[in-house]
């Protein structure tokens, strides 16, 4: 059943990301990727609120984690997962690993896309 929750949540998150981008493009004319930015920030807020809410009620709401945290937030933005994992590292005192995660993820991710798009 967990896989079904992730599947449904991921599909809804992806659809929400698409609609957010389309809505931002319709409302604002800018070169800044506003739709992606909005999706990333909203996914972070949703994920953080859900983690706080679910942490005390894991038995009662065990279906929320796969459906909304993994599925929806993962489909809406992987940036939310990246941010949550980085904060977990910081909270556990792994500052060096957290900073390395930030730097490596950004440099490698942007670098690979830049290199591949250049052809």
C-alpha cells in the first residue's frame, strides 16, 4: 500500500508543479524561473509542516508520510527533500556533510546541465 500512496502523491505533486509553473507564467512576465521557485519554496513549507505534524502522530497518520512527504513533495519538488535532508544533517551536527551536500549538489547539478546543454 505504501507504493500506491507514493505513486498517487507523486502524480499529484507533479501535476501541481506543472500547474504552478503555468499559472506563474500566465500571471507574470519575467526571465526568472518563478514557477519553479514557487514550487520549490511551497514544497519546502509543506514538507516542513508535515514533518512537524506527523512526527508526534506517526502511528495515527502513517499513510501521510508516503502520500504527502515522499510522494507529493517529491513530485512537487525534489528541492524540498534536498532541503529537509540538509537540515537533518545540520540538526545532527554534521555541518561539514551538510555544506558538502549543498555545494556538491548545486555545482554538479548545474554543471552537468550546463555541459550537456552546450552539446
